[in-house]
C-alpha cells in the first residue's frame, strides 16, 4: 500500500453538512464519501476497516455453528403478506419497488421471511435441524432521520443470523451461545469493558430480548447498568417488577447513555408457522420450528469505533480493525533514505505486517498529520537521522513520544500478538 499509488485523499476541512463526529472524521481521513444523508461510499481504507470488523463477527458466528449465505436484496411481497408485515402501517421504514410487470417487491431490510421460506425445501425431518444461517449484507431502511453518520443509515451493512430449532430448550441453549459470542466480538473490537448485555422488551415472543449496548456520550438509548454483574436494563422495561425478576437492586444501578450495537430475539414459531415450514419428529408427528434472530450492525460499529477511539488529531483505530498496523513514512529525497524505507517496507510485509507506506513527496509535518488523522496504530519514520543511527523512529498512535529502535527489536514489536 504505497500512498503514491493508492486512492487516499485526506482533508483538513471538517465537512459542513455533517453533524456526527464519526462521519466528520471518516470523511476527513478519506475512509468514506457521503453520497446523501444516511448513505456512504467506502473508499479503499474504509473498506478494509469494515471488512476487518466483518471478519471478527464472521469468525465468532462460525465458531457457534453459523453457516454463511448471501441472500437476495429484492424480496417478493407475498411472503411478507403471509406474516402480516407487508403493510406500511406494520413496518413503516420499507423501501419498495416494482417490476415492469407491476409486481411489487420489497428492498431488503431484514430476512426472517425469505430465509424461512427458502428453507421449506430443505427441512422436513428432525434430522435436518437445528440450522443456523447468517449473512453479512447491505440493508435498506427508510429512516426518518439519518443524522448520526454511520450509526443510523438508510443503507448499512449488517450481520443477521437466524436459528431454527426443534424445541424451546434447543433454542435457548443456542441463544445463550450467541449472547456469549456477541460479547467476544465486542471484546475483540476493544469495546468489551463498556458494552453490556441489556434486558429489553421481548415483544410478543418472549418476556425479554437482549440488546448489547455500548456506553457512549452520543448514545440515543438510556440504560441502567449494574457494573458488578455486567448487565443492564433498558429504560423501556425499567420498573420495580422487572428488577425483582432479574435480581437487580435499584440502588446498585447507574443511569448511562448508550449505543445499541447488537440484539438477539426469540421469535417462537410465528414465521415458520405462517410460511408452512414444519418438521416431522421421531414419532412421525408434525412439529413447529422455534426460531431466533441475531443482528449486529457492522457499519454502525465502524461509526461507533470512530466516535469512541478518537482524539483532537484524528482517528485511533484498535489494532484488530485498523486498515494497517504501521504507517511508514520516508522523510526527504536522499537515496539512502528511500532505499532503507523500501527495504523496510518489503521486510515488514514479508513478515505479515500490514503497512501503509507514505512515499509521497510531502513535508514531514503533512505526513505526520495524515498518520494521526488516519489512526494507524504505529507510525514508523525513516530519515537521514535514523539511517545514520542505524535504526528507525517508532511511535504508537496513543503515545506522545517516539523511540529509536533497531531492526531486530522493530520486527519483534510489530509481529508480537497484543
């Protein structure tokens, strides 16, 4: 990744039409481009960040038995009518379109109906269950307000998993595995200490659902946190009866603002029954399938990470999602400097270290400002001074000062697992 050949355009100007700090920073750093309110283009580095977040989610979903698929975005009206969710009075944030024949279609905002419908051809016996299917796909929702950057979009990337179980116990067991997997995701993203499993309304399917809420000053939700038990209660279900059921004490709860970064729901058999998807048990009896759904907003997480891990200089990505581990800057046009930087770039990449190599003909201050704005975990400088001292200037994005390190120590630091 040589910046002289890479499409990365940074800006010192804060975009005037963006209220959200996450979108301001990401646009300035050249990670995204605003197409319209709630709709963004991901440039090369932005695509790498969102792919890294997706991969963490993918690994944790695969670890609990998830099977990844890619569903269609266009959805037939008929299957949504069967479950009673086509009417705008029921679901009010649809984007809908028509074929040239006049047939109406929905533009995917969630996939309970389509996934359940296509499984009719593949599930008939108890031996075919359980099934856990997920996708990481762009979703479309006609949000009335889209002013929070990546954290509330009209077009956004989401992981949605759907479970199909033979009975309630089998469902409940997987539900808890999914909850644990979600907490591992947030831990790997650097949000583990401030993300809480949060009791929320379960709607018509169960008493409670689970949200995963990350504490943030930009949060739109109010939750009450028990910091010792590492759980929280959403304001919508916060009352004495609920607290007694959950074994929580009001005096031990702290009111906080938070951003919802995931949710899991028990669905019962509403969708499978409505779409005539059943299975035959060991005794030859037809039985209903118990479903659950499990969502994580991938692009919302990118926005939250940009909002949370930032300072006055720019972004500060966690290593797990950064587009590269090292920002390598060569200073000056001295042939020895350029040769040393080129060789170091090759050595690092040969050792599996992802590097953004700033080989542009710019002043040192401009390169250092871009390194801070882009939020790469390490900044590495090669200059006439470092060549003379047979070392390299290494600085963490979160540190104020740099240190001179030799080649051996440098490779050791940058290839170690944090």
